[in-house]
C-alpha cells in the first residue's frame, strides 16, 4: 500500500467532527502563513512608503540645490593664481592668530592652531566660493580643548570640479 492510501484510510476512520477540527486548524495555519509571508510585509512597506518618499524628496531637493551651486561655480571665469591667493589672504585675516597662510609655488598652505569647528567650516565655505579653492590635502586633529589644529593645502585657481 502506498502512503497516500494509508493516509486516506486513517482520514476516513476519523469522526466527521475531528475532520472539521483538523481542517479548521489547517486552514488557520495556512491563513497565518499567508499573513506572515504575504500580507504583513506588504502592509509594512505601504505604511513606511510615505515617510521614505518624503526623505527621498528632501534628498532630491538637496541634490538639486547642490547641482545649481556647482553649475554656478562652473560658469564663473577662471581666476588667476594671484587673485585667488589675495582672496585667501583676505579670508584668513579675520581669523587672527588661529590661522596663518604660506605660499609655496602654486600651493597655499593654511595652518590652524585652536580654531573652532564652526569657524573652520565657515572659512572653508568662503574659500571655496570666493577664492574657488578646495583643499587638496588636509591634516587636522582635534586638540584637548575641542578645537582643531593642523593644516590644509589648497590649490588656488583650479577649475571647479565637474
């Protein structure tokens, strides 16, 4: 006898009430599996879709703002080395003793001693926008007071990154 025949005989030997209970339990297990594997993950995705969409929209807007900014920088005419160095020197003066500028060949090195993170960020933004200079090397460490020490090497007059 095959296994199928044996199961069929046992099934017929069980009372109709017990057959209904077994079928109900089997239906309940199948419904639970359908819920856990099919419906619950889809509902979770559906619930989180709106917040993910808002996050992606915000990221897209930020990327578009950065694109406009990059295109504006690319459209500006290229500056000479002397113009860029003069602008960098002017940007370092307000920082006082926390920053010193030195020019060697076509590179400008700015050395920082105890500059706050906010002042460093503002100076970097100003150097990038007005003098169109971006750091090509950076050696910065945070000191015990929470300020920054180190140096940045800039290549003035470099064409904007594409």
